[in-house]
């Protein structure tokens, strides 16, 4: 896969995350960004909780249950996301991590690439 710029790659990964969010949760996030610097990609989704999850969050044990459920979902998606981002970027992905801030309704995380993405793009080795 040949990318002209980091911005183009960030845009494709952003589209991938939005599509995966919709497939997984039945709705897209309200806002989403991806930023790549050297060999780290960071991502941020606001408005990530579904209507059901927002209601669950307000129950007495809801936050703990919601966090447990989301961790299971993230765990089940991790290998697929890792593989898909490798396919999109053409760069080996070593690890992907996800986090959830329920109070602010935010999903965030990081992608660890094996190589410096900017160097790979400059060298034109994709």
C-alpha cells in the first residue's frame, strides 16, 4: 500500500476504526481522530457508548459491568484490528491497546508500529 503522506494513512485508519465501531456497537462515534508520530499511532473517539451502555452506566454496579464487557470486546477484537491495520498501513503492528473513559464517553488507544512510519513513507518502501 502506498501512502503519499502521514495524513492519508491517518485518514484511512480513522475510516477503518469508524467502520469497525459501527460493526461492533451498532453505531459510530460522534467524533474520531487518529494521529501518527514516529512509530506510535494514537486514536480518540468521543460519543462511543451506545444508548444501552449509557443506561447501564447509571445503574449501581453498571460502570464495573460496562467496563468488564468492553474489556472482553476489546480483547476479542485486538488480533483482528492488529492484522487489519497492518494490511492498511503495510507496516508491521506490534501491539494495539484500547481504553475507555466512561465518565466522558470516550474510547482511546494506541497502535505500536514496528518501524517509524514517517521514515517508511519517506523511503517509499511501502
